[in-house]
């Protein structure tokens, strides 16, 4: 997809994904304009220091809770990539209405502003925690997915098309478990919630490539699921802090042993399309060209514990180079982020 004549707005643009997405576009496929939309003045300043202020970069301070500000930001925009969210599980549990305001009302504002502004495409980022959610963060992302998909009906026949991507834990994202293990490594002991715990694992580059695929191939209303490997948290601990003793501290409230990217119920209207699974919308009231792919087997479930592809300790050690993982502050115990 050629972005040279397109304007792209990236919400949550100062986050880990936003920086990786910006870096990729500037190196490989610069758009006419790339608008970084976020509410943090300091982080925008830091992005200016890294990426500059010359074309195609634009910096727009605003909050997805503010619909009018979004409308202003989306003037002349062709594509919106929506990455803004409150995503830390404990913070969302303690501040539930704040999570609702950003993750749900913010999603509604994105949809309305995009439709009103004539945006052609919206790609929204979601998470495996939206599948059968057990915490508020996952629940808000499930609702966001539902309203993004149904937003296509509000857009009408020739209006904005909206799709989602859904993936698992991201190497190098803010709040990553890796910096915690590195910090604990010097003590000779690391903390893990449960020895059985597994997670899906994707690189920031993998997340960027999935979004780019969705931007190019989306029909409006589908969810793109990447085929990505699983890993055991204990293997990650060994990769980051080899030889350290592991203290098992117990699963935290709102935490799962294993994550799911495609549920059994969703698999009934999902397809295997090469490197991705496509979950198609169940109720379609807008122009939609069905995907061609292989229907999933009856009862299929794509979960981190039943995955066919696994990362070994050696694989994980190779992936978590110092220059890939930011050393941010982390929670007291290993998160399931």
C-alpha cells in the first residue's frame, strides 16, 4: 500500500507501538502526513527529539475522550490507526470508570469522528484479553471490538470502513515483564505468579506488520488474528535471568493461566487465511466481501496453552536483546500484560 498521498492519524502515537509504527513508516513508506495524537506533552516532545518536526510529522495534543478534538484532528485524514488505551490491568481495576471512558467512550468517539470527517479506514488495536475477559481491561476491549465492528453499519454504504487487529503480549512494550526480571536478576531470585502460565508472544515489528496488513486488506468488520508462538513464563524468566531461583507468588486477581486469541464460539465464523485467522462479522448490514479461506474445525480454539508453535528458552533469549526492551518501571510481581 502506497502512503505517499495519504494522511494517517495515529492515536496513542507516543506509546511503544506508536513509535515502532512511526519508525517503520518513515524508513519504508512515508505518508503525506503522519499525525501523532496523544495527551502527553512530554512524550510528544520526546518523539520530536527522535523523529523531528519536518514533513511528514505532525503532533496533535488531545484525548480520545474529547470527540470535538478528534474531529478537528481528523480533518483531511485518510486512515486512522487507533492504539490509545488504558491497558494496565491493576490500574483499570482500581480506576474502572477511567478505563471505560478511554477504552469504550473513546472508541465511540473515534467511530463518530471518523465517520463525520470522511475518514476512509480505521484500524483499531485489541488484545487477547478481550476474549472471555476476566478483568475490566479485557471487558472494555471486548466492548470496544463490538462497537468498532458495528460502526461499519453506522458508516453506511460508502462510508468509513472499520476493522480490528487482536494479538498477545508484545516484546518491548511499556510495562513489559522483561525489565522486572532484569531488575530482580541481581538478587538471584525472580517472581512468577504460576509455573503453568503461558502467553502468546509477538514483537513490536510483528504488531506493526499486522496493522499494515489490515490497512491494506480490510473489508470492514473483520478481526485480524496473527499466528504467533506461545511461551511459558518460567521459560522467559530463565531466558532473562538464567540460574536464578524462582519464587511462585500466586495468580493475581483478574489474571488467567492461559490466554485465548480465537474462542470456540468465534471459530464458527472465522477462517484460516495463511498467516492470519480472520474473524468475520456475524451480522452484516453494510457492503462486505466475504473472505476466502479455510473454515476452522468444529470446536477450534486458539489458546496459548494449546498452540502448535512454542518459543524455547534459547528463542526467547535471542529475542530480548537489550536494545529491544526499554527499561521502564514495572509492577511488584510478574504481570500478565
